[in-house]
C-alpha cells in the first residue's frame, strides 16, 4: 500500500497515540459497542484528554492548533478500529457538528459549547436531514421562529447520528421561509430542554453508533445560540460538509485497507482443491485490482488533504473523492466478502460487517448522486 499520508516525526508520534487508543480502548470492545448500539460516552473524555477532539481548533478553546493532516492521521487509525459506527460517531464530534461553531460562533457560544466538546465533556450531533428532505437540504422544514430574545423551534430530523448520546445539536432550521438560501440558520440546541425528544432507529449496519429521529415541539433556545449570522446557515452548513466528506474518505479507505490485508491472510490460509486460495489466479488478479483501486483512492484523498492544508478551496476535489472512495470501499467489501465464502456472511467476520457498513458511504454525508449533481454543475453541464 502507499505510505502514510503524513510522515514527519510529529505525525508518527501522534499516530502512535491514536493507535494505542484504538488497540487498547476501541478494538477489544468493538462488538460490545455493537451490542449496545452506541459508543461509550466515557471514552469521549479520554479522547479529550489525549487531544483528539480539537486537533485543528484554536488552543484558546482547548484545541491543538494543528493543520488538517493530523485529522487525516487520526482517522486513518480510527478507520481501523473495527467499528465503523464508532468512527462515525467520533467524526460527528470533530468534523461534522463543531466546525461551524469554531469558525463562526460567538465567543460566549464557543465557551459554553465548543470548549466542553473539545474536552469530551459534551457529545454533539449534527441535525440537518429531515423525513422529507435529505439530498435536497434547502427543502428542510424545521422552523425556528423568533419570539423576543428566543427561537421557538418546531419540526423533526431523521437518521441523526449520536441521537441518544448528544448533549447538544448543531441544528439547521428555516428562520425566514421567504429568503431562499438566505433563510436558514444554524442553532446550538441543548438536548436537555423541554420540547425535545428522540426515537432510536434500527440500522442494517454501523451498529456502534446510535441513530435516531429527533422531534422539536415549541422548544425554546436563546437567540444568542445562533451560530454566526442569522440567515447564513445554509452556506455555513455547505462548508461544514467538506470536512465530514474528507474524513469519510480517509476513514473508509483505512478500513478497506485493513480488510484487504485480512483478506490476503485469509486466502493464504484457506485451502481449496489442495492449494491455498491465494494461489489461484482469479484471487491474485482480483486482489491486485483492489489494491490498485485503493492506491488510486488514497492518492486522490491525499491531494484533497494537501489542498485543505494549504488553504486552497478543495470542494471540487473532495466531492470527486467522496464519490470515488465510497465506490472503492464498496467494491473492496463486495469482493472480500466473496473470498470468505460462508464465513464472510457471518456477523463476526470483518468482511461481513464491512459489506453492510461500506454501503453507507455512498448514501450518508451526501449521496453519490448528490456528488455527481454538484460536479456536473461545476464542470459546466
Ligand atoms: C446511518 C446514517 C447516519 C446518518 N447520520 C446523519 C447525521 O448525523 N445528520 C444528518 O443530518 N443526516 C444524517 N444522515 C442522513 C444522510 O445524510 C441522508 O440519508 C442522505 O443525505 C440522503 O438523504 P435521504 O436519505 O433523504 O435520501 P434522498 O435525498 O431521498 O435520496 C433518494 C435517492 O435519490 C438520489 N438522488 C439525490 N439527488 C439526486 C439527483 N440530483 N439526481 C438523481 N438522483 C438523486 C439519492 O442518491 C438517493 O439514491 C445519516 C444517514 C444514515 C443512513
């Protein structure tokens, strides 16, 4: 496989810290988290203590002030935690629900909600998707109406990761239905307020994270909980999606690489018709094709990270990478489950779990078609 994305001594040291956390805290409990249907909230504090939850955030709020390459290193390691649901829950905390608050939030809001999120004392969720609006983000209906110094929120969200665990949500709501793309706002919504409830959903994969539907009924939060300017929520959310998508590429490829390695070992050990499966040309050719796909996807992802680090607008490349990496991960999982035969279909096998988990990559965080829709526009169609 291609070498590590970033290989300075500082990156290597940080990689070792994350690897130790993955090996000691996550992998041994991976199936326990699946059975719980969620991640252990106490581990957020451990990650906070290790500095994993605010890598590129301002040290004034407890972050480490590092560039995005460290985020890539962290998710390369977390992608090998043998639990895609857990990795996604962590991604929500670091790269889905908090970037807007860090970038646009008021000082007071950052002190109240970002500092504890970076410390792992509060868990977060990002609440955008609704029962009638997923890909069409501008079609959301959850409404925040101004009443004095408060927003009164009514509506519902669905498929929300960390639904049961979150202490606060980064909510996208309609604040002015007549203002088009200027009619949305991002609002920090604590989940312990009257008027909030959730129902958990049962998923076919990604069992280590809790996913649910959220309901808001006359829920009141201060106007001061608005992230950035009122009416800029749609634009801020579009920016926030970029980091989520790039993390998705990095972590899914790391998981696929792990699966490829495990599958190679499996084919070396599994004997059929008097010889190891790995000695059959079909096996070798397919494994080589997968390796090539993975190498190409890693290089594309590396280019995105480099653009992100250098401050260039990486939107187009990240969109292409999200599309490509999702498809590569699905292909790797599909081919690898096949090499495992019946064992691949067992819940205990990495290949089986990867098969269902990888399916999400082409749906969540913007579907393949959403990526193609955006790219078609960008490329002048
Ligand atoms: C496990 C899981 C966790 C999730 N976590 C979160 C979360 O934490 N927060 C959150 O806000 N959301 C979350 N989501 C929601 C996710 O982002 C949406 O499911 C996704 O954006 C797709 O929206 P949708 O489900 O409404 O599908 P739809 O938008 O209804 O899409 C249906 C189909 O139409 C296709 N389509 C879309 N656009 C086009 C187009 N232009 N042309 C042709 N076809 C198109 C889609 O690709 C898809 O095949 C999660 C979803 C899952 C499954």
